[in-house]
């Protein structure tokens, strides 16, 4: 879509693009220097003595729609506040123009960020009761009632988690970027083992070096590891003995005596064996993710998972036989060949297996994934909405409550991902990372450390390369990077 930015709006392209993605998800911005003659947007922002005003003129199918938003200029105090308020003004003006042009109202209204819970907690922090904050979510941001309530519930869980944290608490993430094969919706970090088995040992050697560098900084800063999380990729692509060695190394390097939980993603059932489960048990793993995504074999085939629903059942019985683990099961709404009826069958089957956690994702259409590159037909936004409604109803009825949620770019229908837990089985890591409650220190491929300064919320990221070969080649730089932790946190 052609976009002309005028006045101070030129400083806020990102806000324009975020809202464009919300109201016209199929459009991509094309900036122009003259008012678009055909369909397009003209967005201006002016700051006068009394009011600051954003005006959006949207041309669509030959008609012009106008949206405006304004605040008292006295609200623009310091730079951070000014940017925040100006971004909101711009988004609101585009949102209003788009609504008046007749688009379907997005379920999250004019909220564009990945963490709606932060906005909700700010409302609670300003002194509103949960009910009042829900109403403000609906009136000020146009969020639908179901999402406003959902966000209220997860925000209250966040506040509980936040209260339980001490200032030096951190989560430790270990990224293992290998998978048995590549799923078609994956744009990401994993190297299929068929192609990269030879890299596993050098990768683990580099990981050991990085872990030693990180442990030294953790100790220097007096940080306390409260949660350990192995993600990927599929960590259980490692053999039992490789896992044993990795765990023993981490136990030797880090003080893990204050761990409150220890999760290993074993997303692909074809990687779970009794031998590996024994090793995980020996090293105190408390939670395992066995992720079907769907229990429909035809859908599994369409997404390239190379396993069947009965493999999931077998893997789960191995986990249950080993005993002592909370189980998470991930589902995805919006997969190719799926429909509300088949999603409902998946839900019923998963709930009957009684996992402690169920995470309901909405398909995110990421660049580079085979799904977006191909011409696979996907369920409509209405069908995805139906799937999420069914999940909400069934999970609540069977004793689960929502405990964290987040949104992603390019999500089918602009919905959300929600983690559900049985009472007493909330996973702290998921809340901490999604709500930025504490620093996450990461090791391994695709590991993204996020350092959060206690008190003022300032943060920085330290990124590791996604692909094993690159990770191995950058080993020295990654170890050197760890010095930034003490520089930032002290
Ligand atoms: S299991 Fe996850 S990380 Fe691995 S290929 Fe599939 S989607 Fe990607």
C-alpha cells in the first residue's frame, strides 16, 4: 500500500507498519513522496502548543476515510513518553480510518504489540481494578470482551509470578538447534539431523565453552538461576549420553540449587526414548513438552512432521511410565488440511490424556517457511477463531486456566498463543520470558539473552547465530560477549 508520511509522522514508520499489519495484513508498505492518487494512506502528525494531533486519510476503492487522534501536548514530557504517545496517536488515527472504511474489527482492537499483558498491567498499576481494566481494554483499545478477560487472567498470573521473584533471579535457556526433520511451517533454527549429524559433537564442544564463560559472569554478578529451559530445535534429538554429559557439565558450572523448574522440549515424539527419559529424570527435569500440534495424521503429513498421532501416544506413555514429569502438549490452530471439526477431535484427545499444560498456538506465517512459500490452502480466520473458542471452552471445562499469552507478527487472523495449566502447574519460564519479568541468559544455537535491569526495565539483547555451523564458527565471539552481562547489570 502506498503511504505518504507528513510532519512528525516520518519519525514513526514502525508504528505505521505495525498498524498496517493489524488492519490490512495482506498489504506491505510502499513509501511515497506525494499523496497517493489511487488506494493508499496519508498520515500526518503535528505538535501544536495545545494539542498534538494525528490525522490519517485512507483512500480505498475510490472513497476517502478519515481517522484522527489527539492528546494535550502537555502529555508529551520526556523523550520516552513523547515517543510512546506519538506512536499511539498514529496507530489510533490509522485504526479509526480503517474501521470507518468497513474492515472487520480485529479481535485485539488497536493493540499491535506481542505483549498485550504489559498494557493491561499498566492499567492495573494506574490503580484500576481488574474489572475496570477489562472495560478500559474494550473501550480505549477496542479489544473484544473474550480477549480482554483472557488478558486479565494471564496478567493476574504474571503479577503472582513477579511477586515470587528476587532481584537477582534469572532463567537459563539452552538452545539445541537440531531436529529429526524440518516441519513445513518452520522458518527457524533447526538443522535436520539427516543433514547435520556431523555437527552435533562440535556444536556441543562450542556450547561447553560458552557455558563456562556464562557461568563465570553469572557468579560474578551473584545471579541466581531459578529456571532451566532446553529449547530448540528439538533438544531430545541429542542422544542419552550427549544429554548426560551436557547436564553434568551445567551442574558443575552453575549453582542450580535454587532451581524451581527444569524443562526439556521433546517436541517430536520420534526423539523420545526410555533411556533419554531416565537421563532427564536423573538430572532433575520436571517438565517435558511432547508436542503433537495436531492429532490428525493427514494434517501431520501436510506439515512435514514425519510421525503419526499414535507415535505421540506411545511417546506420552513412555513419559508417564518414567513418571515425575509435568507434561506440556502444544497444539496449533490454523494448520493446512485442518478444520474446526478435526481440531475439536484433537482437543478432545489431548485433554483425555490429561497433560498438566496445554499450549494453544495460532499458526504464524513466517517468511521462509515452506507453508508460506508454497500454495497450501489454510483454514480461514473464521475457522481459526472457531478453533480457539472451542479450545477456550473445553480447557476451562476440564480444569485448565490460562496463565500466559503472547502474539506474533503474521499470525493467522491476528489472534494469540495461550498457555493453559492445571492448578499448581504453571511454568514460570514462559511467564518470565513473555512478560520480561527477569533476565533470560541463553546458551546455544539461536539463543537470545535478554538482560533486564531490575528497577527501570532497560534491556539489551545478545544474540547467538541460529545455525549450528555459524554458531561453532562464532564460538570465541559468543564467549567474549558474555562480559557485557556484568557491564550491563552491575
Ligand atoms: S520441531 Fe520445531 S524447530 Fe524443529 S523443524 Fe519442527 S517447527 Fe522447526
